[in-house]
C-alpha cells in the first residue's frame, strides 16, 4: 500500500509553488563556483558543507543560505542554478513550478537584475523549449530589510516585470510582520503582480492575518501555525486561501520535531487548500517528490488525501484556468 502511494506520487504530474532558487544550490555547484570566483567558504569539502546543514531554527539556516548564495556572481552561475533545478523537475514529473528568487541577496553584493534575470530566463526558456517545462518567477523581498529597500528593489525590477508573476516576502519572520511591507505590496498589486508571503512558519497567526488582510496575498507560504487560531482557520477555509506547506523544511528548522507530529493532514482534513513543496531542497534534504515520500512514510496518509494534495498544487497555482483543468484531468486519470 505505502509502496503503491510512492509509485503513484512519483509518476503523477505535480506542481511546486514554494521553492527558493537560491535554496536549490547543491554543495557540488557551490564549491565549483567558489573555486571559479575565488570565494572563500568555511568548508573544505562537499561533505563538510552537508555536515553544516544541521539547523536549530530559521535564522541558523538563513545564515548559511546567504553565505552559500555569495558564490553566485555572473550570468552563467544563475543560469546553471536554474537549469539544474528545472532538470530535477523534469526527472520527477514536476511539470509546473513557481520559483522564488531573492534579488536583494544579490544586489547587496553589487550583482544586478541585468546579471541574474538573463541567467534565470535563459534556463527557463531552454527548459520550456527542450521539454515543455512550465515555470513562473516570484520576486521575494527580504523582510529583515526595510520597506524602503523593498520599494527600491521593485523599482529596479521595472524592465523585467513581464517575466515576473508575483512578489513574495521571506527571510527572518519573527519581529518583521507583514504590515511593514504594506506600501510595497500595494504598489506591486497596482502594477498587476500577484502576491504571496511567508507567514505562520515561526511567526504567530497574527502574521497570517496581516499577510491576508494587509498584503492581500493569494497564498500563504507555510502558514502551519494558523491552526492555533480557530477564527483564522475558518477564514482560510471560507476564502480557500492556500497554504504552501514544506514538510522537510519544517522538520529541519524544528517547526515540528518529527514528521509524525506535522499538522498537514489536520489542515487538509479541515478543508484547507494545502499544498506540498520543497522550500530549499538542497539545505533540507529533498526535492518535491522527497517531501511527498516523507509524508507517505511517516503519516497515515490515504490515497484520496495524497491525490487532494497533488490536485491542490495545480488549483492554488497562478496557471490560467484552462491549463489547471488540463493538469487536474491528468492527475485524476492516473489511478
Ligand atoms: N522562510 C523564510 N525565508 C526563507 C525560507 C523560509 O523557509 N527559505 C528561504 N528563505
Ligand atoms: Zn520559503
């Protein structure tokens, strides 16, 4: 039974809605690029990099994530990073993906939109051409920085907005509530961009309310702490505001101590539009399929629940309705 579920989830077309491209930087590419650019990293081998990935909380991960991103310097680095992720999508039947990137991590080092955007887009166009990969970009603001910095970033993106579907909000959650970014999200909305925000990962349900009501988001990234607020749960249910849940991330960053304690099935059974995602696959020990496999392994997941999670990935996506319907029919046909 468990094996049948695993085979099914590997074979079925899947969508991924919460993936940080900088978090897909594998240690091999990190070391190779550090070598190429003469960047000094505090690791002497690939094994040492992997051993460092033992996190206590979100911040201890973010410190290494920003350090790792420091090896990304020229257009080809960003191309290689994106193309490697998209090849992984192909190998695992992830047919559509909405990919976050953190411009401020790069602009702070003097690396501009004219470097990373052409690199990302070259890889995306190649994957579309070569095997029909579907992918969108989400430009995420770093919430530990000021709103002025986010507004400047939105300005810098002005010539690239055609290639960007949405804005997002990530980095250190506690102490940086969504309300801090009210103006920049309003401006993004006026520019026709969709909106998502990390909330309720480490932060309280009040931050999920702020993302929903003040930032007017279409999706909440993580949102697992919503369960602490029954009124919020009713709201998320009524609005079908989706949660992009990342199981391996949550256990790696100790939001839950064990996968057996994860609340994803409770959220799903309450009727919420819950999706499964990898977040930062290189740092958290697995890509999208691995996240599904971990749920099958550790939770009493039934086929109809698994199917619902996969369906939700398409339903909660920013794909046009007719494309969603096409993929949902494919998911339903694979029984
Ligand atoms: N939370 C907040 N910021 C992040 C994350 C995350 O899970 N991954 C990359 N940046
Ligand atoms: Zn994330």
